[in-house]
């Protein structure tokens, strides 16, 4: 697979987050145009997990406004203050969400991309009924059917989408997936796109630092890019989240 930028890792490390952000935006524009899409049809989510508020502030200063976090607690520590200082921030929750954190998540996030089970749909619907802030929602699909990964299985996706939309009246925008690291991501992007098309959903959150160009060529409307913008995270990615329920 071609790396997202033409520089070597050490040259990339010498760039500032703002410079890397520019490179990623350029890559997205090239990938979009290569398949006849407008670059503006792709939303770049800068994934700031594992990075400090000071690092995030550099990317905000460069004009970026859309960010992603994968843990409620980390986001709560970082974002209320950043939000207050910088209007127009759009924050996406991209990690597993425990039902006991739903209220906190709704208070902080504009979009929740990790809706992955009926119990979470029920809890979200109950909170929205109470008049909670209405988020945009993506349903996460486990396209690689990996045991350790969240998301509904592809064969269960149509019923789960119908449950969320029709039974629970949730504002579902699209589908999200994290392909297995060892597979050709394009196959997973195609599967996600097909599942969305069959359900009449138009938004697709797919593509990370290693594969966002491929994702854009496959129709991604949202790419979630962390390392290629911020550099290596300050904690091991494997420690990301332990969900205490399924
Ligand atoms: C961390 C994370 C990303 C960003 O990963 P990078 O490889 O650093 O770009 C994207 N999506 C999800 C769900 C993540 O948890």
C-alpha cells in the first residue's frame, strides 16, 4: 500500500501538525478528483485521542474544526474548554460507547459513530425522548467479523438499521467501519458502501491514516485520520477502550 505522504517517516515527523493537516487535505482532494468527486464531499475528522489540548489547538489554529475522540472521559477532560475558546467545533465519538456514558456523550459529542447494539440504541432513544441533544448517528459495522471488534455483523446490519430508524426513530446518517489491519481495505469499503446503499443511507465513515485515500476513492464521506496529522499517540493504541458490555 502506498503511504499517505511521499516523505519518509522521519521527514514527516519534522512537520508540524498544521503542515501534516495540509498534506492530508491535499491527498484527499487528489483521491476525490481521481474518481470524479468534489473534495468538499469528504469530511476530514482529525482524530485527537492520545494528544493534548495544546496539540489540538495547533490544528484548530490552522482552521480545522472537525475532530474525533474514542473515549468519553478523555474527551471530557479536553474538549469543553477547547470548545469554549473556539466556536464551530464538531466533535465525533468514534469509540465503543457504554450505555452508562450515553448521557455524558450526548452532552459533549455532535455525532456518535459507534452505534453497534440494540441496548445502546434503546438507551440513546430514551435519552433523546427526555429531550437530550440530538446527535448525528452512524451505525458501526464489523465488516471483518472480528471477535475483538465492535459493530454489527454485515448480515445483521439491515435489521439493525431498520430497528434504529423505524422502531427507535433515531437520526441515522450512515455507516462506519474499521477494516481488519491485515486485509485489503478496499473490499471492506465496498461492502460498507453496498450495505449503506441497500438501506438508503448516504454517509460512509471509513478510512484512517493508512488507507484514507483508498477510502475516498471507494466513496467515503468521512475519513478519520489521527496519526497522519498528529503523529504517534502518547499511549499505546491497544489500550484504547475496554467496553464492559456487548
Ligand atoms: C484511532 C482511530 C482512528 C485514527 O487512526 P489513525 O491510524 O491514527 O489514523 C480512526 N478511527 C477509529 C475508530 C479510531 O479509534
